[in-house]
């Protein structure tokens, strides 16, 4: 879950060596479940490893500027900071980030306690809540967001433009497949 990731200020990659272990783990799966696709198993394990390593590295990047924010909290702040509107409805924010209502409430509670966001009843309909950055939230984002942009740029350092486009295309296809997945029978059928 994107918004629930909680890497601490001294986060280390939790999957140290797991990219190297992916090939052997994939072979173990294949031996146990002969119908599994060896290359797909290895790729899937590597995707998880890369995600874990990159989230830990992003936490270290934030820590390097003296700030600790989970990816979920950062996502809320970044979304508000980059928005062309001063306020975003709490429900809309939940949809943008792809998290549940209770999850966005949890994230906003902590950010509000830190004085980084402010929730107010919507002007046109008091049943809805709008969320905005405080001055402190905007100031923090002026440090966080460029750090994240630099991190993302550095993550694909050394890749050609064609390679970056290929990575994006392949990840989009994997995302589409993940969203279509259904529960398989244990025998692969």
C-alpha cells in the first residue's frame, strides 16, 4: 500500500541482496509449482525488491535534508503543493492517491498535528472537508518536492531516453495486468 509505507529516518534497504536472490527464489517457486513462468517469477520478485530499495533510498534522501516523512505523508503534501487549487476535498485527495477514506484520515491527522495541513468544512457543503497546506507545509514542500524530483532523476541515471521510455511502457503494462489479476486456483487454473 503506497500511503502506509513508514520508513524511518535511518531506513536501510529491507531487501539487501534480494535482487540477487530473486533468480534462486524464482527457481524454488518453479520447482514447487512447475506451471509457474520462471522469467515472470523472477521479474515479479525483482519489482518488489526495486520498490523496497527505492522507498528506502527516498527515505534516506529526505533524511539527508533533515526531514523524515513516510511516502504516504509525502504523497499528501506533494499533491497539495503541486495542485493548482489552494484546497482539495478530502475525498478527492483519497481518490487521487488511491487510498481508503480511513487511510487518508490517518495521514491527515498526523500532518495536521504537525501543523502542515489544515482541514476545514467545504464552503458550499459543510458535509465535506477541504484540505490545504499551512504556511509551514508549503515551506517544507519547497525542500521535499525538489529532493524527490532529484531522487527520481537520479534513479534512472545512465539510462537513455529510449530506455526510460521502455521502462515506463513495461511498467504501465505490468500495472494494467496487476489491476486485472484475479485469484488463481492453487493448481494454476
